[in-house]
């Protein structure tokens, strides 16, 4: 669960940064710092591997088949 809470915190922080960036001029020093922080937060989020993405396609297909309406 620790990884999940870190991802939630990073997604929340990314939204906060984006909101702050829309209200500041691009050239200001705080904006540059936020842009740099945004890069690091985004890299952490992009590096996370979701467990379902590591399942073989056959297993994922079988799971979704059970949610299809009957023919």
C-alpha cells in the first residue's frame, strides 16, 4: 500500500502544480521551479508499473470475457 499512497500523493501534487502553473507567468522563478518539480513527479508516475499490466494477455482477456453480456 505504500507505493499506492505515494502514487496518490504524486497525482495530487501533479494536479496542484498544473493549477499553479496556469496562474503564474512562465518566466517567473517560481514557475520554472514548478516546471522542474513537475518533470520529476511525472517521471515517478511514469516509472510505476501497474500489476495488471504485467499479466499475460490471455489472462486479461479471460477476465474481461466474464464481463461481456451473454450472446
